[in-house]
């Protein structure tokens, strides 16, 4: 039974689906890396290893009941390679969840080794290919450290809100798969005296946040948001404007900022609120040149095809893994998109996209994933050039080979201020992954240092020390 299950790569899709559904963000990342490793090992095994080996399978007399006779080569064992790839990918991302996948891979290795020397060789070769494929995924998608990003304590201590008294919490149930009907009840159980408002269709989110912030100031409390990065973005702008502490609950699909902050679970945030544990973070700002309009961002600002690429990748990554989804999405976007003619800090450029992170992101290259500091005062700027010869082809090849960080197609800089003017092309602006209707053609990007006070558990800071 174990052998038959492992012979079908679809079993790993099912395992990834179960893992992603039963766990939190770390489980979803582990599931994505596991299934991405399987996708890579399938390509390696069928396109490279098997044709190169050209070995015959062992006599089927030792494997009764296996019909029809397979026609492919068998070195290495494809089933063993897939099992090792999935288990290794999960272990790399989350050793805790990996402990559940390793016994299956070990059991398959044991079963495969019972058929004699040929089977042991094939099982060993498959295990090596699988582990190698999992490690290879790190070239495109590095493993995120468990530690939260570093940040300074606030100048004024955040209030300790026992049982949540004084917390004005806005919950947005439309933010993503992390929200369920039980989410509000969980929050009420954790913080029974918090004032919880559920965002309903037709409500004005900005107005709700503003009203909640006014009440929080009057009560000497704090503002809270439970939702995705777009909701957190709106909450941070409101908190900064009213100078009130902000509690960020991970209630969205990806929760990029909450995870960088160290708020992995609802319980983490509740503990920090009741203890008064908090830090400060910088906020990025995009101002329209010539007037007072501006937009804040906690994670990223982008212009060009980046927002389209992110949406294409997120639609695909649950099925094929993050890196394959990035490649497929990039090819699609480059085929249908158009570059922008811009002036960046006085220099004319033609760009496919420009990305600016609120703080320095890792890894270097095209797919920034995480930060190690929330108050470094810098913008992490990355631009993909369209003016170089064969720019699209060179970009795709650099992404495929994991060498984009050293490619001339990508330019990077860490700056405190950047001036951007769009001369030609449609300026699609995205803040924290949310595309806006604004079409400003002249923007100034900078930072507001330590602009917002954020609750997070003190044990995250102790871990960093």
C-alpha cells in the first residue's frame, strides 16, 4: 500500500493540501516548498536522470502483481525521489511539520530496500535526487528565518490592556482564507473586554478605522486590526495619524507584515496587548509632488507590472509552488505587459517595474521575501530594466538560473529618498500589494522613522538579544 501510494505524485498534492489547511503560515510555507520540490524532482527525474541512466528495471518476478510492465528507466527511483523531495522541503521550512513527513519517506525507503541490491541502489539514488531538489529550491526561494525582524522599543510605553479593555478592534472577514466564522469568537475569548467591530460589505473601512482610533485615544487604549496586508496598511496610516498604538492580528491570506513583526498567531498578539509589550517601526511614504497628498506603506510600493506579477504568482503558487508560479507568472506578464518610460532621481530609464521596500528585504534579487529590521530608515529599491538588448529573455533566464541578483537587467539601491516621474506608460501603483486607482506621474518616496507603535510579544525581542 505504501509503495502504491508513493508511485503517484498526486499523493503529495494531497499531503500539501492537508498540511496547508491544518496549520498556520509556517505550515503553508512548508507545504509550498514541499510540493515545489516535488515539481522540480519530477522535471529532473524525467527530463535528465532517467534518459541519462538508460538502465533496465529489475526483474519483475520479485514484484508480484505489478502490471502492466513499466516502460521507463528506473534509476533513480522516481517514487523515492518524490518522497524525499517532499519530506526534505517540509523539513527545510518547518522541522516541526517535517517530523510528520519523514516517517513516510523513511518507510518507503525501507520497503524499496527489500527488493535486493538493484532496488537499494535505486532507492538511494532517488533519495539523493529528492534531497538535492529540495535544497535547490533555496536558490530561488530562501528559507525565512524563524526570528522576527529587529525593532526599537517605543519612546512612550504602550498601555497594557487587561482582558483587552480599551482596545478598539476592526475585523475584516474578506481579507483571506485565514479568517473563518470562528475568528471573531476566538478574539472575544482571548480579549473579552475589547470592542470588536466587524467590517461588513458596504461599510467604509477608513471611516470605521478613524472612528475606532478616536475612541481609543479618548480611552487611553489602542487600535487593532485583523485582516490582510491591505487592512493593516489602512490601520497603520490611521494609527500614525492619531498617534495611537496598533495591534496587528494575522487575519489575512499571507500576513506578510504580521509575520515580519513576529505576530504569528492571535494568541501572540493578545499576550502582547495585555502585557503592554510593543516596538516601533518605520513607515514608507509616497507623496504626490506639488501637493499634500500621500500614501503610506508598511511593506512595499511598486509601479509597473510588479502588481500583476504578484497576483499571477499568488493564483498559481498553491498548485505548483512559489518558484514555478513566479516563473510562469513572469512569462505571462512580460508577454502581455508594456514597460514604462520614467525618470528616477533625474535619470531617464525604461523599466518593466520598480519595487521599493519599507526596509531592506531578503533575499537579494527578484523575489523579496522578508526583512530582518523594521526601523533601518532605508528604502530597498529594485528595478528591472527594459532598455537593455533582449531584456525579456535575459530576465527570464536569470530568474530560471537564480542569478538575477548579479544580472545587468536588475538594478538595486538602498536609499532614504527617491524621486520618480512617469513620462510614458500607464503608472499602476501598488501599496502593500493593493493596486490603487491613483495615476500620479510624479512621486517622491521616503520614510517616516518610527512612525507607528506596534504590539508584539516580548519573547520575540528576548530571542533577538
